């Protein structure tokens, strides 16, 4: 009875659960990266992104007492704030790393030699001394404090800021667009002409060409890198954008031709034959009939090619040889940040999210064409 018309398969719930798990596995890291990109370095170091909306209690590194000395009667007094830029609430404090939670907020502690120190819940301290403290080494304070949720745009200002700063990805963003857009458009244009010829034009050796294109799909990318680089260097295009455009075009053409050819073969033959009877040339048929009808397939390949070139590191490392950093793409820039700013997780999270936001926008804007293009030609 489970297989009769109108009934649902017993595997329906299993499929739904599997899809939900796959979505969660993809969504959670993306959301975590997004939230972390707005958090401060202290917040990231003390808690995970999932607790970013709650108060954080953490033991802070020591803060040395400092400030201007004022004389009040027979006492010398220094007053100040341990956390001038945050609204932290101190729950315990101490003057030794062995006992960082020795005292409660508001307690007055005798430091010896006529000196005393008090730290309240707001992080304000008051140190008094019977002798002049000018030029003396003031004590350290260890605190356990609760801080409210804190978010900032400074990470994005630092990462997206202009100039040649170490952390700035503005130039890398422009370089990535310079590589990605031509490397997506060029193979689509070339593959569309080739796919139409292989689908609707009769000429000797057409079947062999189709088989050759299918065979190129299994050629490893790494196998052709060194010979292709030597060729580019030999003709003088191995250290700039032109070389990387041609490399991406060559590596993307087999999939593009295969995908577009399968789609064009499934288009109605009557439309094309009627156009030929009416006197339309092959170029007119291609531009006015085939291309508009093939838009789903063109869009689906454009998504694949754009995502591949945007996220590419290997081809850019091999074909974009630039010591000045003017042609460094975003993936390579993130690798550099890992080496120079490996401890600054807020900068790395922001840089990583900036690098994926454009592919996310492209994918969600064109995802309906992706499924249509991939399924087209699979059934009759």
C-alpha cells in the first residue's frame, strides 16, 4: 500500500531529515563566521559565537595600576579605571597570578609599606600610599569580570579600508573581481559557439570532437599547470591577468561545452528548421533563438565558473606572479593574514566572510537557473 498512487514513501521523512542536516552543516559555520566578524578580539578569545548575545565572564590578563598622583592630606592617591572602554562588572580580583580571585569588589587590601588598594564592581580603583609613589613600580591587578555583549564595525573598517595597509583587502577584492568576471564571461562565449556547432551543425568528425571534449573532463588540473605556465612565460603572458584568464578559460571550457551542448540538443528541432526555411543564417539562429532559449544552461555554468574562479587559490598562485601585491586575490590575501595575523581571529573572520559574501549573493540570486540548467537534457 505504500507504493500506490497518492501515497508518500516511507523514506520521505528520512530524506527531509537528511536535507535539514545538510543545510544545518552548511549554515552553522556561515552564521558563526558572520557573527564573529562583528565581535571584538576579547570576546572571540573568551567565548564562542553562539554565546555572543549573552554576558561573558572571563579572567582577564593583569592590568598594571597607572594614573596621576594626587596628594590628599598625608596620603598620596592614584585613582583610575581598569576598563575605560567597556562596561565590565568585576566579580573578583587579586594582585597575584596565583590568587587572581582573592578579593571581592570593594575590598580594601593592604599591600604593605603603607600602601593599600581598592577595586570596586565597576572596575574603578583607588590606591593610597603614605609615601610618594612617583617613579615606583605600581602593582598589577588580576580581575574576573562579566562583560556585556559587544559588537563593532571596526573589523570591517580595517579589512575593507583603502590604502596599502597590511590587513586591507580592498585591493585584493578588486583583483579578484578583475580575475573572476573575464574568466567567467570568456569561456561562456567560446563554449556557446562551440556547443551550437556540435549540437546543430553537420560536419565531419563531430562525434570525435564530442568524445574529445568528454575526455577532457577527466584531465586533472594539476597535470597541465607547469606546461601551461612554461607556455605563458614563453609568449610573455605568464605574470599578469591575461595568463590567468586564459588558464581559467582552458580549464573551464570542457565542462561548459559539454553542459551547453547537452542542453542545446534538447531544444525543439522544428523551431530551428523553420528558421532555416525562412532564410535565417546560422549566426541569426544562434543569437536570436538558441541563446535566449539556453539561458538556464548559461546561467548554471556561470554560477559554477564564478564560484570556482572566485575561490581559486592554485591557479592564481601559479599564474599571477606579483611581488608588489597589486594582483593578489582574496584567497591568497587570507593566507597572508594567517601568517602575519594568525592570532587576530576577528580580522581573519571578517576577511573570510568578506571573501564568501559575493559568491553567496550570486548563488542565491541565480539558484533557480542552476537546477533548470543541470536537469535540462537529462530526460526526454
